[in-house]
C-alpha cells in the first residue's frame, strides 16, 4: 500500500489551495466581465430613448421640434435618456402647434429657467423675455438650430419623436431617430465582439469585485 509522507501530503494540499484560489479568482473575473458587458449592452440599447415620469395634466405629441403640438403642464418630472439621468423639472407648461406657434418652458432647480419656442418655422433655443424680439434678424432665432445647443439644459432633443400623457400622473416617452442608427451599431458591435469594440467609447470596464457588486446592485 502506497502511503504519502507528511511532506508530500503538505505539498499536495498547498498545490490544491493555489489551484482553488486561482480558479475562484478566474471565475469571479469572468462573471464580473460578463455582468459588465451585459450592463453596457443594456445601456447602449437605451441610449437613444428618453423616459420621464411625473405629475401634471394634458398631452402633447412630437415628430421632431419642427412638428409638435399639445397643451400640457407638469408640476414635477424626473427623466433619463439612456445612461444619463437628467435634471429634475419643477414646472413646465407647453402649448401650441409648430411650425405655426409652439412654446414650452422648463424650470429646473439645477439649471434654472429655460425653454424652446417655434414661431412660423423659426426656432428660439433660449425662450426668455429678452430673446423674443428681432424674430426676423435675431441670432437667437434659426431655421435649424444646432442639436447640441437645442439639447443643452433641456430634457428634449431636436429630432425626438414621442409623446407625453398626464392625468395627475403621467409618462413621457421619446426616441431619437437621428441618434438611433449610431447607438444600435454601438450596441450590436459590442454584442458580437463581447465588449471588445466600443464604438461610442462609453462602456464601463471591469475593475474588480467592487464594480461587480455595483452592477449587481443595479
């Protein structure tokens, strides 16, 4: 009968411990990277989508800034666009039908008063009392404003297509068709490459158990 010496037995136990620790570390790393990749793909898929919930009354629809209309006011609203949590809005009235006349203003506690207006096809990005004059020549008015200027400190984008329905409590839902092809390409490339290709450069990376716990918590 073969009997292991104490020294040999000790070496075997130590070797098994090293293999176990290495295996556990590898399993944690793989599971962490998989969870991070799934989390990134979900965020990529929702990046062109805007969702908001709040309190108010009325309804509005929009097929870009240039064709929208309704009568709506919200008293409190929280929204997010993909991975971006937007500033809450205290009060926001909306009325009119563009491209004839449409006005919507917002009062956000973090960014202050802001608004967007459309009059006879021209868009006013900063709809305040000081900018209503000089409709024909004023630089604040433009036929097609820059997308970045329009979206700055505002919860809607220039080419959003969506609706808002409120009956005391309500929902805003919109998709940006201009951003969607790019974001979908980012989603599918990240999916088929297992996260190695990040077209938009906005993926989170695996940084150990701490990130895994954060992702799992969400």
